[in-house]
C-alpha cells in the first residue's frame, strides 16, 4: 500500500488535486519537509510547490536521502520542476514542460516560477513569469499581438519584481512601447485566455503518480 505525500500550493487547487489523486496534501515544502515525509514512511513524494524566499528552500540532500530510502520523488511545476531538473540523474523524476525547460537550459532562474500567494487560501496574488511567457506566445500565435509587442511585454514582465507581476502591471510597465489599441486588445483577451502552465504540469504530475499507484494495486 502506497503512502503518498504531496506538497502543493498555488499551482493547483486542492479540490481538483483530490479528484485526480488521493494523497496526504501538505503546504508548500520548506527545508526539512521532504526528509520528515520520508521518515514518516512515505513511499511516494510529490514535490510541486515549495517556499523560495520566506524560509529555507527544500535541500538537495534531503531529496537524495529520500531517494536512497527507496522513496519515489516526483517533481513538477514549480520548486518541484527546479529540483527535478537538478536531480533527475540521481533518481528524482521530473514531469512537465517547465521541468523540461529547466533541464534543457531554456530556463535558469527560480524567478521564472516564483510568485506570492495568500497563505490562508493558497490563491496566487501575482503571476509567475513562466505563465506570462506561455500567455504571450499564445497571444502572438492568435494574432492578438505581433512579435515586437511580444518582446516588449516580456521585457516589461522581466523588469518587474516577482511579487509585482500581474498582467495589468506588465501592460502598464510597457508604457508607450505598446500602442494604446494593442494594450486594450491584449487586456481584454488575456482576461479569458491566459495560460497556466504551472497548473497543467501539476495535473500531469498527479496523473503520473496515480498511474504508478494503479499499476501496483
């Protein structure tokens, strides 16, 4: 019988997660949490969300210790994608596009997945840069913006400190580099069409773990 512990925060709401996988869901992981989970007897640990700046982040050594204990550690979406890209050669499993991008070197900074969220509700209060990247790419593909505007808005997003990133703030910070008509068209479009790659990757990780459990039942 598997004991599954998943560290989950703003990447995916708990209600949706529980429909995909029955597990012991815990708040975003901080230093020592994975080690504690392994010591509690977890056979599978899902690392999706973790703290970045509020407290010490999940250590590589504790992941390695869990793996050596025979725990299957699956990372995705946020802190999990970062750590999996660094430790997949040592036994951690990475899932999703964000993991792939970190692994390939397309992404390097943890700033790409960082955000601020309400600690009570778990709701995101800012937009992670990686989601903005995917949203701008889709907007360009759909003809909402052209390549020059794409680049201007991405530069604007990158210039903002991660807690300040919202689509409204990105458009405002771009200023006159984007004409008024295009700004309004993008604002209207993004309210219903923004991408959430972190959510997609979190779902993928839970589905992957569910598949492991199903095979061994």
